C-alpha cells in the first residue's frame, strides 16, 4: 500500500471555494489561503440551527506511543456516513510542529482517511499556531517591559506566573534565566518555555465564541501577584486589546478537504495530556452548522481528552454529544495486556484478552457521563480474524455495539458498517443529558478527588506543598468554582507512565502544582512528572523529513 504522503499527493484536490460552496458557504464567506485551504468567519454560525444537528465524539482507549488512530477514525467515519448519503463533517485539531518533527510525524489522519493538503496542515497551515505563539510571547515582553520601567515605583509584580511558548520540542528551554547582560537588558529572572499547545491562549482560542469573548478572556489571564499579594491580570496592563488583534484571523475556523474531497474543519490544537485536548468550540459549531452529523475528537485516551471534552468544553459551550465512539487497536490492547512494546504487532490472543480490562474501564467511564457507546476496532494489515472476532464477541456479551473500521485501507467504503451502526444507535438509543464528574461549586480539591476516584479508580489524591500553596491562593482569589484540567501522562490511568492496563485502587494521584488559567476558565493540575515542554526522542522524526525530487518526504 502507498504511504500516507503518497496517497495525499495522488489525490486530485478540489478548489477550496468549490468545497465550501458544496455545503452552502457563499464565496464572500470563504477566505482562501492558497487554492486548497480557507478560513470561514465564525459569524456565519447560527446557534439555533446547530441545536437540530447530531454530534459524535471520537475518543480512545489508553494509546501506544504511536497513537491509536482517532483522527483516521474520525475522518473515516465522516466518509462512511457520506457513502450512506448523509451530510457529515469532521471537526479536528491542528497538528503541532513539535509532534510532527518529534515522536509521531504527521497528524492529519492516515491512509485513505486523511485531511488535505496534508503537508500544509502538518506544517505552518494558516498560521494559527504562530499567532498564538506571538501573542503569548508578546504578553511576556510587555510584562517584562512593565517590570523594567516600574523598577523604582513599587508597581512591579512580585511573582510572574506567565511563561513563554514555542511550538518546538526543546527540553533546554524548560527552565531558563532572562535579563543577563546588565540592567539595560531588564531584570535577571528565572523563566521558561512551554510548548505552544500548552499555552493558555491556545485554550482561550479554542473556547472563545466571539472576538469580544476572546478579548475578555485574554484580559482575565492571571499573570501573577504584586507586593500586596493581590492578583494581577492582563487587563491591569491594558494589553488585552492588542493580543486580540494578534489573534483576529486565528479565531476563524479553517476549512480543508478529505481524501474524498468532502469538507473538514480544523482549528486549534491543545494537547490532552497537558491541556484540555479539544478542537475549538467555533469549529465544532461551524461543522454542526453545515452538516447533519459532526464528528469531533478529543486527544489521547478517554480518561484525558474525553473527560475534559465533557467537563470543560461541553459544559462551557452547551454541547451534548449524541454518541461516543471509542477507538481500540490490537496493538494497544496487547500493550495493556502485558505484551512487550516490540511484540505488539505479532498475534497474541492471550495478551489481547488481558488488555480488554483497559477498554472496559473506558466504556464504564463514558457510560458514567450518560453516553451511549460504540467500540470501533481500527484495523491494521497485521490484525488477525481471530483477534477481531474476539473483540466483537466480547463487546456483544456486554451489550456494546461494535464495528470494524478499515477506512485507512479503503476510505469511506471501509467505514460503512461503522457509519450504519452510528446512525442506528443515534436513532434508537441516543445519549442522554450529560452527567458531569463534579459540580462547579465543589472545591478544587474535591473536583480533583472525584476525577481521581471516578475516572482513574485511584484511592484519592495527594497535593505537594507547592500545590497546597497554590490552592490557598486560588481560594483567596475566589477562583474555586472553575473546572479543573488535569495534566498527566497519557500512557496510564495513573500518574506513572509505566503502570499499564486498568489498575483499580492501590494508588494515589500526586499533584505537584496548580496553574491558574483564569482566562481559559479552568485550573490546570499538574500530576506526576508530566512536562509541558516535551523533549525530542533519540531519533526524532525530523531526521526523516526532507525534499526528495522536489517532494516532501517523512511527514507520515
């Protein structure tokens, strides 16, 4: 079979104006970025119309290092629904350069279930990530400027919590010192970088529903505190308007197309292990405006992305999915069944059976949110009939709908069975009202404790001294009613990446720090040793990316 990039390159693309016109978007509402990408102004969204549309969440079991195929499944499901005559559009996140040049390579789906133009989407796309990076670091520059000129006035911040960002995996930037070289270069201070998807501005971009909302949220960003221990916000420096201007184009969702020339919206890119892990509310609603079925995804396993999708994104935007699709692969099931990483592509029914506990846990959690669940098996060429039949039988015994997804190899044709079962479930047994894990008036401690116990099956939580101090500050500032966004390893239900499967008790979740993301509207709780600036592997994907005969190679 051809590689992802060969399939992408061999696909004859439609002009983006034609793609937009095909779903009723007028020419004047399509802002082209070249011939095959465009932005669509969020103002075209009609909030009343989207209430009639169907929303499907695609999530997954705890993944392997190489992922599990949620984007491939999301695109494939949309293609399968289209084969059945349904108007379906996926709403996805934008890839990060850090990921593309680091561990995983491209992140635009795979095989015959991709979003295109693949190279552009995986690289600089329409500049949204760069806009977030620039605005984030502009805030840092303006804060440092404030510190420089207010040195003698006593109006300096006593503590600065705002960090710079860069969309490159660079471990050497995690902790740095700025201001070296004399007083003319500003104050000497400890600082550091996170990766751009971890920026609070990325979360704000993904949760804001208008330019006015965007500016207000930016103004509410907590920067640190002054010498009176009072909070200092971006609006106190009167720079929120300038930051909103930097994001004036980035706020609009991006329109692209699939390998079968159908539309797709891609917008925003927070990671689910260090942020809330969902594409923008505006892109989701834009897709719902123009489709009968919208398929959106939440990052990594359901314990991270889906939990935040429900407790943060849906609560914030008033969304209620009609169905949740959980993606499983033989590789991930075997990994959680105790099979060595280097052997998970080989047949091993015993290991696969042991790994079903991980799938079962995710099913239970999704049902706990009030969701109707469908399990889909993302098929690879090395999967055996015996293994797939076992997973199908296991699901049937538990009265959980199951379908094979072979859209990677066959495009929409390979997802028709999955699509039909999605339609049938939504018509006969749609999800009920969302049941959140916690209430907003719960304390921050209790919110974290409920997630740890209900979602991870931990015995409880433990807060280090740094987190306890931050908790007192959060309560003092009256921010205890915010949702929580847990940053932890994506490889385990615990905060230890080495503990696989589905542990049930016998552990606690340790929180080292609490970060106030007041503009985004949540508290980030950092668990274990999770890093908000990843490092590169020994052999990064960047080693494989190059021009060959004028074409880009290595992005997949």
